[in-house]
C-alpha cells in the first residue's frame, strides 16, 4: 500500500510530521504522529528491522545527547523528547526510502517540473541518483580486487593510483544506464489518480484539526 502512494505526497506528509514533532507540543497531535508511524511499520514489518538498524547505528549520538544533558543539568524528560524526536524523524525517513522507488520519484518530479526544464532536470536527477551508488560500488569492488591481488593492505599512494580506474569503470556503467533515463524522459508518464492518494491529505487535515483542539 505504501509503495502505491504518491511519492510527492509522501515526501510532503513526512516533512509535515517532522514539523509537528519539533514545533508543536499538542499531545493528541504527537500521539497521531506515533500511531501513523506504528501502523506503517506494522503494514511492512521489514521496515521495522531497517528502522531498528538505523537507530542502533546512531545510538552513540543519542546516548551522548543524554549524557551531555545530564552533565549540564538538563531535565531527563527534555533530553528524552529530543532523542525521541530524532528517532521518529529517522523512522519516517527510512519508511519513505524503503517504500519509494527511484523511478516513481523521478516520474512524480517529471510531472510537476516546468516544461522548459523538464527533460534536463529529470536527466540530472537520474544521473545523481544512479551515479553515487555506482561509484561507491566500483570503489569498494576495485579496492577489494586489488587487495586480493597484492595480498596486503593498500597504501594511500596506491589508492590515488586506483582513482582513474574507478572513475572510468563508473562512467561506463552510467553510460549503460543512460538509455533508461532517455526512455523515462520520452515515455508517456501515467497521470492516473487512485483512491488511496486521498489517504495522506485526509490524515494531514485531521492532524491540523488536532492542533486547534
């Protein structure tokens, strides 16, 4: 279900949830933010594992916030609110990333971009999204192969020598994917409307109503 929701609506909705967490202190509103997050994690349990792993990776930062608050005499309730807000923000971000494909994101951006810059902007975004993972993969793959070949650790001077090889192999792969970007730009992108597209706006209207209660 989350995968079928409009990408732009999901982005705007999650931004609104982050704004609600940090700027408003309405208990009903904050409870609604938590309920929606809990339901989204219950729908896709795999997202719960991804959220838990993400929070565990930044657990030293969260612990340092608590310890610094203790050293400077801040109330532990305030520190826990900060930690909870960060954890909720990360959780919503993980759900967004896990439930949104690159193609659906580019399709939605293509729809709302002005006609004059539509093709070039879509191609530019596609290049960024595709190039960063490719160059990371090529970098780690090349270094692993080189270490296996020389049977020892790699020095800094050797890494600098490998950079041209990494860049060239990355550019070749980006060129292979360019046909996909061209087909995306020149294809007939769907403008269909689905009933579930109303879900996020309705939830947002309800939450805004809670602010005034």
